[in-house]
């Protein structure tokens, strides 16, 4: 895949459940190392949209291209291979409750790499430490709070250092300080591995802070899309209502951090590792 | 909510569909089960083989059912002895009691009742656990991590059911005969020598074999049906509850239907 080609393309995606249309032809283009933030009301179809990106749902019509390949055309085995390069943080954590938090984070490493147990241990503990939940390592998901479970879920998605990371409300239920830590981690993954991120959030501060692109989904349609500044000042009535209700003043939102442009990261990454990710 | 959801007009087509719904539903259900069975079979032979996960299921289906199956086996044998003594006394055939109890335990009672106990205990547990994993997105998470949920979750459960139900049925049989012995010989003063002798002469290897074949098929069917309902559960906690109920009900119904089918095939009466 050339660095110039988009990493993820959603092409006229329609999804119906029975009689009911949840996505009415969604188009999106995300470049390598870019962060796309999706905002929109509850039930707008945000989770359904991102589930298509990792082939957890089949489109009713339309296509999903990842690195130029239509993922609907892949066989089970090819899909399994492709999925090694995806990571997902689920809205409801989706931790395996038959395992401890440590085993949860170790799971993708044990399943998909041949790392020695000692190295698995080190990596898992390092990720848990990054997220401030290393003390939960030996507890089961039932024994920890929702916010901690969310962070363990993030650790599990990040531990393989995938190329495409999807976060379904990574900061909902977290306190503001931890939320910023999560934002920092998302940024760090991008800077270090040129990760492409798709983030669903209701947190306008973080949306504005980390987004290269902002897309607003309302009732299964993308009503506004572009750099955050443009979307926030869009004249679209639904967009304005959403931003007014979020309680933050559009004029006071600003980027807090200095970010390396996506194109630069992608180019640097392509030069270092021309055939994708070096195997862990 | 939206215009797509206008109420459907009644029509000849929908009326016909309603009449044939039970039949088409049954066919769809059999199709779903066959599809799941086929895919499980394929995945069962593909690496990686996860010994620990499989052992955990053997433990859950088998070891944890031993006490329950033994208990039910004991009482079944005891009740059977009392009833047979009572009935056979009418025409002076009490000496046959041992053989008759062993025969009916091995051919029918042991496989059928064991399968029902496993459906109630392990089957409901499987359906509830898988349903819960579905509704909390754990099955999606497995898929996202490139692990086949069929291979990781269904195969060990179905194999464990298929392996453990025959073992448990054998246990049921042995404990049941023991229970009949206790009641018949100790309680109702049957002659121990005759009791044992009639078991030896009446019980053929074929009888035990039929029981084991049935147990294998029931074990497979019960765990497959339980997995199917849990795996495709939808609708949150309510949905998981319904899935669990359906799993047990249909597993038990399945056992009786299969029992009749297998009995006709395996028993040369004509
Ligand atoms: N498997 C399904 N079957 C039927 N309808 C579904 C299914 N999955 C989602 N839907 C419907 O699709 C719509 C969008 O759901 P989705 O979960 O994508 O919303 P969302 O934007 O993520 O909302 P939230 O912010 O509350 O998480 C909802 O109305 C939901 O009822
Ligand atoms: Mg959602």
C-alpha cells in the first residue's frame, strides 16, 4: 500500500436490519496515521458503522476497503490474518470474564505471537501500567470498576500495536484526568506506530483535541465531515444543535498539543517498514 | 421512528406465510444446527489445539455432573427395583427383576436420563455463559482478535458433551444397578445369586452398546443445541434468560425425538 492511498475507505455503506435501515449510505475516507472522530446522537449508528470496519457486520450494500482491499471479499482465513492488524476497544469493554485482567491483555499476545511467557508478562504489565491499572492485574473483570474495565479493554486493544485502532467511546465513564491520559495514549500510538484511529466519543474536548477529521453521524447519515474547526463552524442545523447541547463553547475549543502531520508520520513509517508492521 | 417502519399490510402472502411458519421455522432451525455442527466439525481439526480450554469443559460437563448423575442413577435404580418387584410378583416372575432392571437401565434410562441431567445442568450453563458473552460483545472481541469463536468456544463444549455423556451414562447404569440391588436384595429379600445371574444371562453386550451409542448422540445433540441458543442469543439479559430456557427445553425434546429414532434403527423387533 502506498503511503498516499487512503488506509480506510467506506463507500456508500448501507446497513439494514430487517425492515429497518440503520446506515443510509455512509462515505468516509481515512488516511494512514489520521485520527477520525465520530460524534453523533445515541442510536445514530456509530457503533454499527465501526463494527463494519473490522467485518463484525456485513454491509447490506456498499464496500469497506482497508488498504485497498474489500474486506467483504476475504475468506475466513484471510480475514483472520487481516484482523491481526486491527484492534478494537468495545463500548461495553468486552473483557473475558472467565479470565483475570492480566490474562485478558495477554490473550492477543498468546494467540497471535510466539513470544516467550516472560516477554508476554513484561509487555502486559507495561501496558497495564501505562493505563494505571497494574494493581488490577490479578483481579477478574467482575471485581473491578467500569472505568478500570474500560482501561483494561484499551490495554488489550493496544498490546499488539495494530495499524488500525477503533475506539467505541473509550473515555465514557472515565474521570476527566484519566480521560486525558487515554487521549495521550491514543496520540502516542499514532506518533510511535503511525496508527490510524477511529474514535467514537461524546467528549467534545477530546474530539477537538485529537481529531484530524471530525464526522457527525445523525440517523445513519454523515451530515458534516472535515477538520474539526470546519465542522464546528458548519452552518448545518443539527451540528449546531449538537454542539450547543454539549455545553462547550465552540470558540473556546482549541488544539492543546503539537501534532506531527499524518502524512509525515505515514511517510516515515512506510520508509522504515515498507511491508507493513514488523512481526512482534 | 422512520418511514421504513410503516405497519405491514395484511395480504394473502403474509397469511400463507403465517400458516406455514411453524414448518419453515423448524426447517430453518435444523439448518442452523446443521450449519453450526458442520463448522464446529471443520474447526475441531484445525490447529491450534487448546488443551486447557478443552480440559476446563471436560471438568465442567463431566466431573461436576458426577454427583448429580450418580444421585439420580441411584434413585432411578431403587424406584425401578420396587416397581418391578411389585409388578412381577403378580405373575411370580420376581427372579427376573435384576435382569429387567439392568436391561432397561442400559438401553433407555441411563442414556436418556443422563442426557437430560446434563442438559439441565451443563446445557443451561453453556447457553447462559455463551449468551452473556454474546450480549457483552466478548464473542465479537474474540473475532476481532482473529480467534474463531466457533473453535474457541463451541468445539470444546460440543466435544466435551459428546465424550462425557457416555461416561456419565455408564456411571448412571452402574450406580442404578447398585441401587436396585440394595432395594431388591437388602430391602425386598430377593435372592442375591438369582439377581446377579439374571443380569448375566439377560444383559447382552448389544444392550450396553445401544446405550452407549445413544449417549454419544445425545451428548452431541444436547451440547450442540445448548451452544446454538447461547451463541446466537440477542436482546440483553432478557434474551439470555430466554435462550437458556430454550436451550434446555429443546435439548430435552431433542433427546426424546432422537431416542425414538435411534431405538427404531438399533432395535430389531420386527
Ligand atoms: N443487531 C441489530 N439488530 C437490529 N437493530 C440493531 C442491531 N444493532 C444495532 N441496531 C440498531 O441500530 C441503531 C444504531 O445502533 P448503534 O449501536 O450503532 O448506535 P450508536 O450510535 O452506537 O448509539 P450509542 O451512542 O447509544 O452507542 C439502533 O437503533 C439499534 O437499535
Ligand atoms: Mg454505540
